[in-house]
């Protein structure tokens, strides 16, 4: 896969869809994100942001999950094939 097509999850705008390609997370945060169902191949959609822009809400496997922008920057997604 062309790495130029990968973008941080935090760059998705409201309503945009993408699928997870890579998690650049370690330790407990990586485990938490995986437990929430955010694994490579998972389709997700940005559904909104807090008024200050952080956290950001994503629809993942039928559930809305809020992630801090800092954490979402470490999740690489591809939105070109969705």
C-alpha cells in the first residue's frame, strides 16, 4: 500500500469515512484502542467534535467512541477506498 495515502485519524472531517491501516500506539493505550474495536481493517466515520475541537467522536462498529486528538493522530487510516 502507498504510505502517502495514509493519514492520521485526527484529520478526518465530520461525515468522512475511512478504514484503519495501522496503530502507532504502545502499551496500555494500544490495548485500550484495540479493545474498543479499532483494529486494522475496521471501517469508521467521524461524527463530530467537541466545541473546542477535542475530543473527536467516531462511529466504530455501531458505537460512538470519543478519542483525544493526540491519540487519534497515532492511528493511520486510508479514506481513499471507502
